[in-house]
C-alpha cells in the first residue's frame, strides 16, 4: 500500500469512519497475526493481541498521527507481543518459585470433598468418585494441549518447567494452558455440582 493511501485511511479513521477501520483490518490483520506468531507460540494469544490493537485504534481515532500506518501497526504488535512475553515470563517465574501447595491453591476449585458425603445432608459436599467422574468428563472435552498441560501439572504433580520441557513449549505457555483448563474444569464442576466458592 502506498504511503498516500495509508494517509487517506488514517485521515478517514481519525474522522470516525468505521469503514476505514474495516479496510485497515482486512488489509493488515493476516500479516499482523503472522508477525505476532513469530514472537508467540500461542496462536490464540497472537490473534488476541492483534484484535486488541484494532480496538485500541478505534478508541484512539482522532488522535492517530504517523508517517506510515504499516510501520505503526507492526511496531505496536511487536511491543504488545514483547509486553505479553514479559508478563507471561513473570507469571511463570512467580509460579515456579511458589511452593507447590500454594500453586495448587491458586488453581484449586475449593470443593469440599468428603468420603462420607453420599450419606451427608450437606449439598456442598462432593463425593470423591463423583468429583473424579466430573473431572474425567470435562478433561476429555478440553483441547488436547490444555488437557495435556492440566494432567502434567495438576494430576501428575509436575512442575511447570518439567511440563514445559515435556510439551516442548515455554513455561508461560504451560501456565496459560493450565489456567484455561482450570477455569473450564471449575466452571464445569460448578455448573453440574454447585458449591460455595
């Protein structure tokens, strides 16, 4: 795209023209997503970052000043990717240095499990076999990588680093997969066996 064409799009965007944003999105989204994926192992995170950039562009309409739209977008995606990586590495380092019991606590669904709950009148108690059945059901419906990460870290008691090495991904990617899986496990169990969280 010629610099003059980019400047026309920027002017239209600054004037609040939604079609200009759609045009910019259509022209740049595939390239920016591929570019973000060079930095990030997680394609979903790469797409999220690019989509958030377009939201930011729309929110900042009227104040966008640049010589090259493509340069602005590429630099913005790069900076957002680097910030994301730094944040994920921080989370990974934080979790790796926490005692395992505290990491478990962060992921815990806080269910009250009682072996005698079948005879209990307490509706917030969950029988261990019922919980295991719910867990198996939700795990079997998770995406493969989330399921794998969850099983390594939560069920097989591996560290994030060990899981990362086994899965050939970064520690932060494992943490993200486990977090996503944990949220789904928690939501599924809450839906099918409501408890006080």
